[in-house]
C-alpha cells in the first residue's frame, strides 16, 4: 500500500511539474510580424491621432499625467512616454505601460511597423511575450486594418523621448495564464461603415474598451449579465470612484437620457484644458477620459449613444462619487 501511495505521489509530482514546465515554455499564439512599412499620409496621421488620443485613449495609460487636476491631463511633451501603474489599483503585480515614442533605446524606435501592428491587435511584444490584457488588444483585434496603420503612423510621428521604465512583472499564475490570451488576426479587417450609425457606434465602443470599465468584475472577469452596468471601483491617489451604469436601464442607467443630453455631457468638457482644469478631489475624481472624449465629433458621440441604447438594460444603482474611499472611513 505504501508503494502504491508513493507511486501516486511521484506521478502527481511529475504531472504537476510537467504542467508547470509546459506553461513556462509555452509561447503565445502569434503571427510572424508583417514586413509592411506604413506610409504616413496626412489622413492617416489625423485618424491615428484621433484614435490614439481620443477614442481609444492610448495616451491615457502611456503618458505622464497631472493627477492633481481634473481628468489627469497629460503633461506637455509627455505623450506616449509610458507610465508605471501604482499598486493601489490592485493589479496582479507590477504593470507598466511602456514608452511608445520612437526613442531607439527606451521606446519602440527599434520596432518594425509589423511588430507594432502585431502588439496592438494581437497582444504579442517584439520579443514574443504575451502582453498583459490591461492593454485592450482583445478589443483591438477588431480594429480595421486602415485604422491600425493610422495608429502606427501617428506613433511613428511622436517626438522621441528617452524614458527608461521597468518591465511588467506579473504575479503567479497570471504571468503564465496570459499566454493564452493573444490570438493572431487571420483575415483582413475592412473600415467600419460610418453611414451605419448603429454599427459605427458599436465599433467606437469596442475601440474605446468601454465595457471593461463599465462592467462589474469578479476574480478578474466581467460578471455575465452585468455588461455596461457599471460599479467597478477604482482607488487611486487616496480617492475612490465607481464606474457609472451606462446601460439603458431607465432607473439606474441612461434609459431616460436623450441623445442631446448624452452629447452635451461630453461636450461640457470640450473647452477644458491643462491650464484651466480644476483641482481633482474626492467629489470630482474620475478616470473616465472626459477631456479626450470631449473632442469626439458630435456625429461619433451620437453613434455611441445609438449603440448603447441597444445593449441589455442592467438595474444597478451606483454612487459614483462616495463621500470617501474605504481607507478613510
């Protein structure tokens, strides 16, 4: 009997050890980066800036921002230089949004355009590592080819800034499990049909990753049936905010909001700048990119509204700005 138990124990050790070795050695699914060299046309630079700075708010994570002011406006000259996320956000380890400027030593100046495209839409770094999906590449898989080219063209136009940052270091087992998230883009992605208001709104919501912040999370996953219902908590700089319910629920969401009210909410921040932004405090603290999104054309905001009206209503009453974060209670 003792021998049987010994054999079983050894077998379990071998199985567990073999599984761990498999995960350690596993590479994420990936394409070979294309040899494409993106042409930087005027239209692409304009569209790329729009997606990078306004729709997808890439600069919101990959820039240095003044968190003393409302909305955390980006410091002058620090767009795309990267950012180390603070531990109070509750992320699984040290998460770093890398320097995206074309600096060859500390940025992505040594990356090919194909490697940049692969990272944006497939979640694989230049060295073949899986990117932590805090970078919303699962959403960017649906980015059109032309929009992806435009983002790369705009990134290539940024002023190179030397800003050396540490690498992301995730806790076990997240560091192994994220290897299963990347997926190759296997077919051409056409531009969205802007004449179809509903479909274009869906595309913009996807590119903005709105569902990620506006859905309750449990154990790192969105709660099924709670999509766009809000309630995710964000602790940062000693302040607390909860994401709003943006589902069309008439009592706790946007169900009673008309289209113009929705547009006006964003456009109310359109004239706010780095210089005139008020100080941030518990009563107005937000991670919502109001300043960048206030620059969206009304046509795009109306498309977003049209799509949000079609999602499932979620009854979920949210106190977006509670009196104080839990630590201060």
